[in-house]
């Protein structure tokens, strides 16, 4: 989550990745005020990059949700389309390889 830098009149004038003397307020990237600031101040390429970063988190959330639903026997993994099963298995295998090398997966994704 970014740290907000504000002008004297309270408007966002900058976003920082680290806490600083002029940026102490932390907000979610999904906050309306931040999205408005980004829309007004950044180019489309950066916004697409921001969306892609958000997509990675959403994908992980969906994987965890599918895992939870299958563990509770609410859905069967085999009920998912074959392509979806293959992608989930592929990502699980990659995550296992990463974790076996003592790399924290959430730091990457």
C-alpha cells in the first residue's frame, strides 16, 4: 500500500512506497482518492501496469478460494474445466519449487 503525500490544501500530490516525513498516511491502491489521482496524473501504460499487479493478487486469492472450496467438499476439483485444472496445477508446482528454495512466494507475487 502506498504512502500519501499531500499539499497544504489536503490534495494528493504524490505516492511513495516508503514512509517519509511528508508521506505518513497509508491507503489502499483501490481507494477512490488514489485512483482519481492516478487517473489525473499518470499515463495509460503505468495504469495498465498497476492493473496487472492487482491481477496477480486477485489470481492468488482465487487460487486460495478454489483450494478452500475443494477442501470443504463444496466443489470437486475435477468439476473445473480441464484447462483451469491444468493452470492451477502448474501454478501449484511452480509455488512448490519456489518454496523448496526458501523463497517467500508472496514476496514475488
